[in-house]
């Protein structure tokens, strides 16, 4: 199995096992960190295991190879096509970064606990993916401030051996078109590469604008799947 196959499961059984809640063939991140969960395989037994980890009315997000099929005890709230991309053989981000910075220079600020209210507000507005009060603990998060407020950010989410995910890439609608997302991504990617790891990411399969940007940065499509948000009945 490739390290990026069944990525949430692999993250929660390797580099991020210390952030997992587990029950037999199911895993989930600590809820304050992320609603993402995973099954060893999409079997009835695995969904039963997940059932033990989730309270009635709680919501989890799953990455699935195939569209979600109804399972007793769970309600499907929403679903979306999912594309996993990897920066395995693309241009080195340091080269791209140097060329880009020759034209534009931004002050990247590290984001932490004190910035959580602004991070939550920005991600709620732009919806780059699930982001909770402790998501920033998953890795490095950087932001750009404008007029005294956080207007763009990007960071790291899932980690498996040899790979780290670029995530939460978002820009306030009033500040788009300035290259903030690109610059933040290149900086995060450079730091990942500096540790000898390979950057990867996930994006909605129908987000044409974002996919175009990621391909220009050297990411290539790796696999397509489905994102399912489920609520325990």
C-alpha cells in the first residue's frame, strides 16, 4: 500500500497516532483537532467500530474510494468529489518561491493558539476544509495580515512517513488575486521539502480554479475519491 492510500487511516496509525481515538477497525482525530475519521476498510464491522467512537448527533468526515453507500445508524449530510494531488516530481518549490519573491514579497506570520479565533473566522468564511479549535496543532501554520486582520493562511495537516499535507489554503474574498495563496503554499512546501518529505494535498474534485493553481505549482493528480460527511443517528 502506498503511504497516501487510505490517508486518514495511515496518518492515525503512524505519525499522528498520538492524536487518534481508536476502536478496533476505526480511527478518528481528537474532535477538537479535526472531524476526520477513517476505517481500515469500508465494511459493516468498521462502521460499527466507528459507531463506538462517535456520540449520537456527532459528525465525522470520511475519505472514501467509492461513493458512500447507506449504512444503518448513519445519515449522509453531504458529499463531494475528492482529488488527491502530490508534488513528487514537480518543480522544486524553492526555485518557484525565489522567482515569485523576486516580484512580490510578503511577511509571513506564524499562527498559533492566540490566532485561533481569526483562523476559525477565515476558514468559516472561505471553507477550505474542516478546521477546528486545535487544528493548528497538526503542524506549521502561516498567515498574511492586512489592515490589522488575518487575510490569508496555509498550513500542514495529515502526516505519514515521508509525506506531509498542505492544507487550509485560503484567502479573504476582499484580498484575492494578490498571490497570497501561492506564496503561502510555496513557503509551506519549501519547509516540508527541507525536512526531506514530499508535499501532497486534497482538493474538491470540482474546484477547477484551485486545481489549476496546484498544477502550476507542480502538483499532479494522484487519485480520485469521495468526501462524505456523516452524522451518527
